[in-house]
């Protein structure tokens, strides 16, 4: 049976970057699953252009969804794409060995051959995890954060403040959503690459994930990490001492939130000299580095 990797992409802007991303991911051993944030204006030409760029990969466009970044809608979208990918495996001649979580502003910085060889040889979970439980992580899931999954939470500071007050008022009432959870809450980076086995485990735990992480604060930074470190998959984590190495993603939080690659002349060499497989984030305002990276990698494959 053939093996493939599935790229699960959530995008909301930077359509030119998304097109270049798809061109770099186009490979006979890749399939791409795409969800567009429906809160954004989707250009009428986008899907046709993306389909035309797919010469070797399968492209599966999911129904657009409202995605509130770092919140449960982002978790649900990833679970939906995992399940869609697994449904497509049934009665097929291929098997996904890896699922890569991608935003529309992520790019590979290694060739697809290198990525496949590296991941399949390691057979590890590439998740950027902080292997310590912090009080603020516990607070995020212990209480209900009402209004957090509405557009008003992001639009009005008063609504954010009200949500915080409502959460803190639950402490004297003894509210504890995780009192029956026999484990610790961990955090880390959203974007990860996981094996088929761990992805299957996540789908089997979907009801638990919903119960624990709906109406919580930034669950996209908690769910993977908590389930991984409280399960047998903790022994398959690639590196728990480095967020970058653990996820094999070059994300620079020192120079930005995160830093946009291409603002400095040395950025291309920095990316090429790194051991990581992927990087985030890229933007059309620094188009030159994206085109340079695109041309370099197309020559590799």
C-alpha cells in the first residue's frame, strides 16, 4: 500500500502565499485538506487557481467555517479534516503516515523528499510542548469562558473583560470542569505534525476534547499537548525540551508575534541553515523571500 502525508491547512488571508504554499506541497505522496475561514472575503478565483496548481496532490476543499484563532473552532476544524482524510483512506490504495497542521502562512523549508524521509524514519510526534503544568493553563480549562466563541469577544474589550470576570466568579462557586480528569494540563504551539496512530487516538477522544476544551481560553494551545503527555504517546514525542525542535517548525517569537520572515536580508540563509522542516509566518509584504524559497525548493524536488 502506498504511503502519503496529509497537510491540513486553515487559511484566512494572504491568498498569494497560499497559492505558493500549495505549489510547494504539490507532490505525488501528499494530499491537501483546506478549510477557509468563512469570516473572510474569499476571492472568486481562489479555488480554481488552487485546483490548477495541483498537478500531483489530491486537493480536498472543506466547507468554509468560522474560525476564531486559538479557540475551539480551530480545534474542531483540525479534527474535521483528520476525519475527512481518514474517510478518504477507506477502500483506497494509500495510507497517511503523517498529518501536518498548517496555517495559510506556513511554508516548507525543506524538500518534500527530505520531509517524507525524515518523518517516516523517525515515526515520532512533532509537537512543540512545554512539559510543565502552569497555573494559568489550569485556569484556562477549569472555568467556563462564556462569550469567547462569539465575534463580540474579539471586537470589544468590554466583552473580553466581562468574560474574564464571569470566569473568575466561578472560583468561589467551586466550579472545576477538570476535577474528574486524572492528568495535567500542558501547553505549547498550535502547529504540529502527528502520526496516523496519534491522529486516530484524537478522533477516538473527540467527546473528551469537546467536554474539556469547549469554551476555554486558547484551547488550540492546550489540547494536543495535554492529550499527548497524558497518554502512551508521550514516549513518542520527538523533543520536549525545545518548542522549535519538538515541532520541527521555525517560528520566531523573539522578533515578532510571530516574526514575519523576510524583514531582514539574512533571513533566507537563516532558514536554509536551520534543521527544521517548516517555518511560519510569511506575508506578501515580504514577497521576495517567499519567491526565493519557492524557486530553491522547486529545484530540489
